[in-house]
């Protein structure tokens, strides 16, 4: 697979490849959840300093963005798993008819 050379590089994937690629293993999901927990802890431990409101706001926004991205990946994986199971059930039902 080609290594991306820019943030705008996109792979051409079939719908099946896209679905399969979104499904995380249990280990991958666990690692991402641990990352979320670490970032949430960092966010809770941010110290507000009245003399440096901008820095606090930037740090808080950065951590929120990381949390949102990780949650989005985990949510998409879960939804993709449900879709894959549903498709497998449909295929099995059509083969048994």
C-alpha cells in the first residue's frame, strides 16, 4: 500500500474494504480506549491560570479534539461491526432459502 505523501491523499476503497477497514480488533479498541482515558485524565488535570487563559483554552480544545476523534473512530468501528453482522445474517438467510 502506498504511503500517504499529504494530508489530502485518499485511498480508493470498495464499500466492502471500507467497512472491513473500519472494524477494529478487540485489542485495537482497548488501546484506543486507554488513550481516551489518558487524554481525559490530562484534560481533568489542566490547571486554569487567570493570567494565561489563552493557553488553557488552547490546551483544552486540543485535548477535546483528540477525545472526539478517538470516540468517532470507536463509534464507527462499532457501527461497522453491526452492519457486517447484519449483512452476514442476510447472506445466511438467503442461502438457506
